[in-house]
C-alpha cells in the first residue's frame, strides 16, 4: 500500500517524487509484473490464438501470485516456491472444474480448501505467501458454466501464467533482500555479550562507566531491530515451526539477559527504561 508522502519528496520531477513516496516503488514493481506476466499471457492467447479460456486462466495464474503474495527468500528459492505452486494449482483447478457440477459439491470443496489454506499460515512465510492464490485457483473454475471439457485449456493457461510469474520475478527488479531475522538476532546477541563484558569490567574496577553506557545503547538498538514491528512481514518468525519458535525464545532470552545486567547495575548507574 502507498503510505503518506515523504516530506522530502518535494524536489525533483513527478516520477522522482512518486518514487520517494513510501510504498511507491513496490506498487510500481507490482504494476510492471502484472503488465508483463498477466497481460502478456492474456492478450497472446486471446488475440493471437483466439483462446479466451486459456487467456483467462493465464491471467489468473499470474495475478494472485503478484498482487496478493510476497514470496520470501533469494531468487533460486523464490523460483522454486513459485514452481511448486504448479502441481497445487493443477489440483485445485481440476477440483473446482469437476465440483462445479453441483453447488453443494463446490461449497464443500470451498470449505476444505479454505481450511487447508488457513493452515498454510502456520508453515511460515514460504508456505503462507501463495495461500491466497491457491484459494482463487479453486474459486475461479467453480463459477458457471460447468465445463469439464475446458479443463485441459484451463490447466495450460494456468501453467503459462505461473511460469511467466516465475520468469518476471527473476528478470524484473526487486527491492534489495532484507537482512534475515537470524542475522538481526545474532547482532543483538553479540551486542548484549559486549554489554555483559563491559558490565563485568566495571564491576571488577577495570572499565569506565562510559563503556557500559555505550554498550548498553548498542544492545538496545540491536534488540529494537529484532522487534516484529521493525522486520518485514516475510522475515518475521511467526510460524509454529520449531525454527521460528527457537528464534522467538532466543530473543526473549537475550532480552532477559540485558534486563538482568541493567538490574545488576541498579544503584551504580542509571539507564533510561528499555522497551525493546
């Protein structure tokens, strides 16, 4: 989403001011992806081959992945995730096409698909990212008319749309990859260890208070950087997997150590209250 314009955006041409608006580069990127991946497949099938059914599914193979998903990871991993959506998309389009024969059958299928999609969020950003697309891949063929004979064309169009999305994701520009949460947490752990060493030197009479204050500030900054509100959504350890739970517990332990160190110095040095 495009947020409040940056106050520094008052200089330069219209395009430069637009690109300085928070969220604008991401919106421009997604618009370019939709144009290349979605429209290219749609117009090629619709007007070059006269296949409107394939054109529709080529567009809807790309649009949900571009508009509603943000696949995390380096380029090879993103491509692998997008390619793995192919067999899932085939299964969902096939199910939607066949279950559209009866309204009650399509509704029961929607119940099962919705439940499965909601569970994907527990698997972390990589499985949660394509979940909205999976739901739409089932919903689209459920609409009338009931046309099982069109299934091969639908699957072909969907395949082209997903492949174009993977190609566009690799070739068109993206934001620089954000710092992984593991790295942020490692920095916070290292800064807290430095704070611990400074406290030890102070208590032993070998270190000045200024070192303790500076190391405490460094630990606070590093811990603040690990707050979920400061981390991009696709980097947050919010899933129920053991790895994400371990990261969450590690951050809590590091913060607890930082707080205990400050408590140890109570009455010796004064610090502003920490909230990280």
